[in-house]
């Protein structure tokens, strides 16, 4: 880019990369099947841990109900005349029907309680659903069988009732464990923060609770300990393991003035760190919040599944009572007609359909976070499958953005190359721009003592100026040279990915410094993967034609757009969209924000600014272009899982519902309530397992 210095505070890699705070954990996921859980309004209201704790309590509750119901159902099944007839044995027990009634009553009220309370809650809300179907089915079966036990002519459903409740409890128990597993990644993030920290005060080291830390505190992090808060290294050197936070597998070296993230694990060195962010302001907390928000956000696909589940509930209720009426009109016995109705209601529960999408949402969002991909917009993430063109901002995305000094050329024999660099560094020390950092890094490497400066002045879009040792020093880009028609001696700057800045001493051009922005080693592979998947890639940069073409050619990209001013980036995105392209935009700066917002999918890289993150749909914690390719492929895999689950859940009902109603009764094909419950639970478990397989899709 042109030498466009601007003041920007040195944000700590990703500490500032999240947005709003939220208190409830995994609420979206739980809501999808919360009707299976009593008192669902209490789920997840107490911060990060309470959602998990309440969920575990419900899992324990379902497990207990399952085992009690299973034990009680064994004698009910053994005493059933139908089972005796099927298995070919005879067992005469006095008052067997009353024993079956007593045991079934316990199973119905204890084992079936979650479904009965769920039915009441759904009716109160005027939104009949899965619990309504199960509740009506077991209530009809129980009331009819109880009437038979006390004299009504017919056949009881006690063994079917018992097995139905047992299987439904088992299905819900397994499903809830799967959902909890989907949020394990978040739970691990929560547990990463240590409970205590070592604060250095007045030369003494005190151990305090992490909650007591305040910005500005100096903390000691010993070898092997977890970092208790976000901060900046003030003393020491070590390697930190940040893999759980950023997806970066290799330990990252930390020296003085480097940022550290709370929750990362210290290596063999001791570090003293000045605390900058704690509690809700910490990076870890913001990542958790971001994931929660994404899990609670409904995408277009999820809204489709919700509508399908709602209508399936109405269809199932109508089909159940319709089946009862049809068989009664056909002259069938009441017991047979009731059995068909109960089976239809059980088998057509939209449980799998209701779980199909939310479980994939929970898993994909949490797994993405663990791999350094923070999803803010679920629909945009799923729409990654549609991307036809991706636009890359050059600096900091495809290149390192570090701008290392490649050459120092002096025009005036009065000033050596070392002197030119020394005076330029004197002015540049007032800026945090990447070009300034490159010049200062070179001065440090050459053991140059940087002189003091005053009268510093920023020249927007052109460079900066100041006074060093009584001399008027300007470090400016080509824009300044052109605007003021400054005469520059002819020179042969190195070709490649370079930026040129000129050093003016007392208004005379004394020489220039060229800085080379290194292309990231991962960039070529990222472009190759995108091209292999049929996605066009373009380079968008404010740099000149020579630099843009150099980068584009080196990476074998499909094209480039050079000399693009900040306000023009959004227009370029619009132009591509007008041609029918589904555009993704990646960027890391304030001037990328309008383009990120305009793009169909906006991707902010982790080294960027707050505004870029706020307007992006997805944030990459690491500035690794390979993550962009991984993100798009994972988005495609996520969408495939959603569709697979929707197809399975819907196809299961299309096939099983007519069989449950008895349309093939004349051909001897009929499903009992117990088999219907087993099929329904199996469908739910298959959907849950298929969603869990998504974990293997991200690389």
C-alpha cells in the first residue's frame, strides 16, 4: 500500500475480535429439544456454567427414570398374555392384570412425567409439538388399558405402554448426551481459565483469585501454568500453547511487549505480564459469547426445519385421530383402532427433525471456534457453499503485513545508508503503522540508536514528518512526491512485493527505503484449494499495478484489482455481485469494513481492527489464508450434514407413518407401538450420530 501512516493502537492479535456479551450458554441448542425437558425456562440463565449443570441434572434425571422404568417393565412384559402367546409360554399369576396395572401406573406417572409436563407446557403456549404427540399417545394407552383392567372388554396395552416409555426415555437420554457433547468444546474453553493468579505487589508475589485481577496488575506466570488473563509481557521469554484458543498447533514465542491470551498454557520460561483484559472483556469470554450468539441465531435452513417440524406435528395429530376414526368406521375393535392411533402418534413425532439442524449448529459453531473460526452469522456460514468468487485484501491476509526493509538507498553522499535509516527511524518511532514497524525493526537489527524527535505531524495518505536533531525529516510515499512534484533521482528499486518510501532531509530527497511484504507460505496452498473447488479468487489492493501483479502471479491467482482506494472496495464488490457472482470478501482494516458488509460473506482476519470484525460475518483468529479455504469447505460440509439429517428425518416419517396407520395390514405388515417407539428413537439417535461425524470434517 502507499505510505499511508495512521495512528492505530496495537490491538492484541485477537483480543478485540468479538462483540456483544451474552449470559446464556447453548440456549439455542437446548431450545430445539427443550420440550423434552421439564422446567425448560430455567435452562442456562446463570452464566457459562449453569446451562451445562442444569443440562447434566436433566440427563441424570432421564437416566434414573429410564432405569427405574426398565426394571418395572420387565414383570409387566412377562405377565402380558400377548407376549406369552408370542413367545410360547404360559404363566398364571394371581391378579396378574392388577399387578400389571400397578406397575404400569408407576411407569406412566414416573417414567412418563417429562412427556406429560411437556404436553401441558406445549398446550399452554398454543404450540403443540413432540411432547403433545408422546403425551397423548401414552395417556390414551394408559387410560384405555386401565379401563380394561377394571372390566372393559378389550385387550390391554400395558406392555406396549411400558416399552414405549422406556424406549422414549432411552432415546431422549442418548440425544441429550449428544447435545451436551456438542457443547463440550465451549465447556473446555470455560474450564481453561485457572482459578488463581500470582500478583506481584511491592516486590512480593501474592496468590489471589482470578476474579480479583484488575487491569494494570503485574502477574507472574510460572512454567507450565495457565495464563490467568489477557495482557502484555513486561519481562521474560517463553513459548505459549494457544492451540485450544486459536487453532495454532505450534507453541508461539512470547517476548517483551507481546500479547498473551488468558487460558493459554505457558512453556518452560517464566513471564511477568501486565493485565489488560479480565472477566467479560477477556478474549476467551468474548469467544465463548460469540459462539453462544451464533448457536442461538437461526439460519434459513434452521427456520425451514422448524416450519417442517411444526407442520409434521399437526399432520401427526390429524393422522392419529384420523387413523382411529378410519379403523372404527371399518369395523375394527376399539383396542386395535387405539393401538394404531397410538403407534401413528409415536412414530411420527418430529423429534429427529427438531434435532436435525440445532445439533449440527452447536457442533459446527463450537468446532469452528476451536479451530480459530468465529462465526457471527449462521446463514452466511452456511452460504459459504454458494461462494463463486472470493476477494482477498493483500496486506495482512495473503502477505504477512510485516514489511521488512529490503533496501536502503542514499542519493546524497553526505548521508550514509545507516544515517538515512537512523533519521527515518527517529520520525517513525511515533507511529505504529506496519511500515514504521519495519523500519524500526531494521534499525534495531543494525544496532542503531534511534534519536529523539519532536514536532511530529501525520500527513494523511502521504506519510509523516518531524524534527530530528534540528533537521526537518519527512518520510513519505509516492503520493507526496507526485502531489508536490518533488524531483527524485532515477533509481532501480528491487522488483517484487515492495513499498517505497522516500526520506527528505530539509526538503531535499536524500534517498529511499524499500520494504518487502513477505507472502505467507500458506497463501499458495489456500489459492490452490479454492481453485480446485471451482472458486475464483481475486486480489484487491491499494498498492500499485506492479506489486499487485507480482503477488497475483506468484500465487497463480485468477486476477487482481490494483490502486483501489478504500471507498472503491465496496464498489468492486457490488460490480461482481451485479454480474451474478456470490462474493466473499476478506480483509483486516477499517477501510475494508464497507466491502465486508457489502459482500455476501464477509471474513475478517484476526489481525484486523474492531470495525472490520463488527461488520464481518466470520472472524478468523489467525491471519492464515488456509483457514479461509478450510472455512468454506467446512461450511459446505455443515450444510451437507443439515440436508442429510433433514432427508433422513423426513423420509423416516414418510415411510413409517403409513405403516403405523396400517395401510399394509392386509399384507401382514404392521408396526406395534413398541416398535414404533424404537424406530422413532433410532431415527433421533442416527441424526445425532450423523451430526457428531461433522467433527471429522474440519482440517
